[in-house]
C-alpha cells in the first residue's frame, strides 16, 4: 500500500500557461479578476504572466500591467525565456522567475530556435545572476516524457537536464508532460527517479489532459511522493509549439480528486469555479471540465 502525501500544493498556471494559447484577446481587467478570484480561493502560488515577445504570444502583451496591478499574495511567478525577458520582468517589479528548456532538441529548435545545449548555456549566467540577487527560480522542463517530433524521451535525458538546472541553482523543477503522452506507469517511474535524485528540491508535476490521463498520472505521481502539481483553472492551456497538446489538468478536477483522498490543499473548489467564470465569456471554446460542468447543472 502506497502512502500518499497528506498535504499538496497546487501551483495555478491558468493566467499564464492557460491563456497563452487562447486565440481571443482577453481584457487585462478580466485577467486580473481571474487572478484575484483564484487568490480568494486560496491559491498561494501562481504563474501570473509571461515576458515574451508579443509578436509570438500576443495574449501576454499586458505582462507589465498584470504584474503591477495584481494583488501581492503568496509566490507570484512570471515566465522569462531569456535575459531580455528577465530584465523586463525585474523592471516591472517581478521577484520570482520561471525559465524553460525542453529535453528534446527538435522541440527547442521549433520553440526557441536553439538546441537544448545552446538553451542551457544561454540560461546559465541568467539563473546564476538571479540567484545571486536572491530571486526564486523555477525551471520548467518541457517534453520530459515525450516529444511530438522525436517520440519518447529517455528518463536519463530528463534527469540530466534537471541536474543542469540544479547546478545553476534553480529552486524548483516543474517537469512537464508537454504533449499529454505520459501514462501512470511512466509517471510513477520518472517521478520516483526524480525524487531519489533531487530529494531536497521542490519537485512539481505538470500534466496535460490531452488523452484524458491527467488525473491518473497525478495519482501515480502522488504514489511516487510528489506533493506539488501545476494545474489550470478551467483546464485552460495547451502549448503553441506542441501540435495537438490540449489543456492542462483542471484545478477544479484535481481538487475534487484530492478532496476525495482527504489530501489538504487549502484551496476552495467552489471558489475556483467562480474564478473560471471571470474569463469563460471571453474564451474561444467552452469550459468542459467535469467539475465545472457539474456546477452548472
């Protein structure tokens, strides 16, 4: 019998990862209402926005306004893909940064026009400087299980990339099933390995629900001892550089699972659903997550 964690932290990624792939332009005020409602629900860690080129991700063009106007609750994280993004984020007042690299060379080439090695080498001095200034750094490891271009990724490749970020000084590893191909056996195996390799690092699992295995992968990861999960209220999201990758696991559905297992999160399920209502009218597709749909019956 596996011993599951008694407490789990949910890192809300809806405002950033959830909205980045949304085609409709969402008003800044509605994004802020979404963020503030999630804070009201009890979320203490959240990806607010991304400091990327609005040419590539126009939805994130209001990043400075989001950081400046969001209420300062818990750990607020912004995605910063490169040195320029970090500099802009710091000037906007951001304190906690997320950087990302895919394990797959092909994914990185299509995403950031660099190989994995080139991307890591470029980030090394950036992360080191952030840590010298006492900033929190979250390392997002994309295509940790499978790449839409290269196929299955060897676990040792993922572990090696994670080790490079630990060597840089990263505080957290967010390990992602970018195109939703992971299964429970692979999830348990990889996260069990990662827990053994990095016992003193914040280890977060990031699953997409492309093939409706998101919750089963979360359960398998709980069995491996993972107690941190990226989730997106409303199941929003998908990676613009991973064909076919649909939304992240929905915060409300993950909450229901954890509540049935008597695992404490400090997050109110009904208030999360109310938060989704703040952006639902602006989305290009309806919210179809189980708990959200049940709440509307």
